[in-house]
């Protein structure tokens, strides 16, 4: 009887790592052995906790003035998120992007809450002197990393550190139909090292389908020739399935987009679109523009991955560099170097190097 029971247990126990000597690890299916355990309920627990806490997503828009940066963000989230704050007494209207301006907005959909922060940046490309016009933006991105690092290194740090780091930068390219301008190359070279960039061709309805495809191909050539890394990067693909999805996205970059907050009647249905003398350009129709592809990337398929890349790649690179700088010390960060009792000083020191 006992021998029969042992054989049954062996038959439903599958080794996971048979090639590693000395490693005892196996997979026991609870439904076959003792009945339902409930391990899958962990997913429900995680979902419940996450929904209670909500999400944070910080998006930056960069590009020349007049390319419709604010309009596109409003179209993405179907709300005027780039023009008014979530605070009820906020009255300031942003008529034109003239300086770095951060606006937060609380969005809720089917019980899921997300705090969206949009960072409008100074327009460039149309000024007389555009030398080093990227510096305020690069400085802002690094300042958010520094702020997070300081909070992280506090001995008594907050249970949940406020995250103001830029998770994604939408870079607007004017629809010239030629190649990337030198200022675009310099801008993206610097930004691509510290933040995830998603390039888009703004006001793409000014180009024909053929002109659009030729322009996209020239931009991809310029990006490769100048070593500019845009999201999603090939080196961050984790498995074959993700690589297939990301390869499809990379084939469409830069996205040719059109933004609008106006609705029109098309075949009896209300659609977001721009009315021209040739007809109505439907923003969410993939046959007209690639706005839907951009929205799917930013919100429906890669939002969490954008946050993970920000934390694990860009912020980690900044953190390691800062901690390795010879002139960095605790007093510079405003922290106390006094040893703690019960050996907690050693723990803090080891944690700070993780």
C-alpha cells in the first residue's frame, strides 16, 4: 500500500532543474495530490492591492512649438490632461508651451486609478539661438532621479517613495518629409541615454501615404547612423514572444500621428477627427494614421514595461554613477552618517549598494 502511494507521488512530481547537481527542486501539482491549494489566488491579491494603491505614470512631451504636443496628449487620454490640474481650484490655462510645466491629473477607468503627470517642455527649433536648448530638459530628468535617490537613501524612508521620474518621453518630429534635423539628432542623442524615447511624426496628415513611408524609413536610417536608442530597445527584450511584439512596434517607429479633441459624424458614428476639404481624418482609424498604435504602446501593452525600464535601467545607471562618484558623501545628500544600534548601520550600508 505504501509502495503504491510513493509511486503515485513520484508520478505527479516533475523535476524542474535535473541538470543542476545537488539542487532539490520539484513541481507538485496540488490538484492531483491533496486537492486545490489556492496558489493562483495570489494574482487576485496582487490585483486588489495594486488597485487600492493606484498607478503613477509620468510622460514628457518634447518638440518644436506648434506641433500639437498638448493636443496629442489630450487625445491619448481623451481628456484635457495637459491643460488643467486635477485640483478643483486650478484655473491656469496653458495656451502655449514656453517653459517646463508639470501638471498632474487623476484618471479612473473601471475602478483602476492612475495619477498621470504630463511635463510640457519649452518649444525649440524656431528660435534664433538653439544652442544647448536640451540642457533644461536633461537637467529636469536627472533632478527627478536625484530626488528619488535621496528619498531612497534616507534611514527612515517613506513606505512608498513618490515617483516623479519621467517614464516616457514622446519626441515630436516635424513632418518635413526630408531627414532628421541636426537639432533633433542632438536632442535625441542626449535624451536617449537617460529616458525612454518614443519618436512620432507630428501632424502626419500633411504627408501622403507614400511620402510618410519614405520619411519614416529615412528617420530610421538616421537613428541607426547616429546611434540613437529609442524605445523599445532590442537589448531589453526578455523572451521570444516579447521580441516578436517589439519587432512589430519597431517596424512602425516613428509613429505618424494626428491629434485632435473634436468629434465628427462619420456614417452615423461619432469619431475623433480633423476635418479637411478632402474629408475627415479619423484619428483612431489605423488606415488614416498610427495614433492607435502609439496609444496601444503607451497604455495598453507597454505602460508597466516603460516604468520597469525607467527604474531598472535608466535610474539604476544614474544611481550607480552617483554612488561611485568620489565626491559623493552622506552630508551632500543631507543624510546622517552616525552608526545605528543593533547592527542596522551595516544593513543600511549594504542596502544602499544594492
